[in-house]
């Protein structure tokens, strides 16, 4: 299920949830600071993969949609709709599971110039653009 499809289905819940993520630039920066484990100003593929490890409830190396959404709503139940839309974006092969290949694909989406280094600017800008796109789709 593509991101646009997920956004359209979840519009009412997304409206409320996206408000919780504003201002988007602050949320995106917080995501970056959490993911940049070695604090070098870049996120490599290992850091990107590791930033999702907490969602893998049974630590088997595969994150199911249920594990992902359970983790998100444990901390913020209002973000359920956002978590479902994001899972659909992350799940590149649409098999209902997040594995290393899905995270590598997501990494390449965020790496705007394709140089294999995810800078703070690229990471933050990606998230801002994504949240704004979701908000725009809700208002269309």
C-alpha cells in the first residue's frame, strides 16, 4: 500500500496526529538527533537501521506492522494513523514486514543527492517535506 493510499484512508485521524508533530522542523530535528548515535552530523545505514530496532518487539530482526504500531501508540496513541502511513512508506516490498532491505531503500529516499551520506540537512528536509505532503493531501 503506497503512502498516498494510506494517507487518503487515514485522513481524519492524520489531521489530528499531524498537529502533534508540529512544528515539523523541530520534530524532524529530534528524529535526527536520536538517529545520529555517534553525533557526527551524519546518519549512516547502520544508524538508520538501528534507529528502528526498538520497534522490533521480539528482536528477531523483522518488524511487523503490529510491532511498529504497538510501539508508536505506546508512547502516543494519537499517532496511530501516522504510524500506519509511515509503515507503508518504509515497507518497500509491501510484504507487511520491515527488514534490512526496506531500511536501505528508505535510506536512499532520504539521501537526496544520492552520495551515500545522509546529512542532517537531507534528513531533516526529507521529514519536513513528508509531513507537509501528508498535510497537503489532507487539505486537498
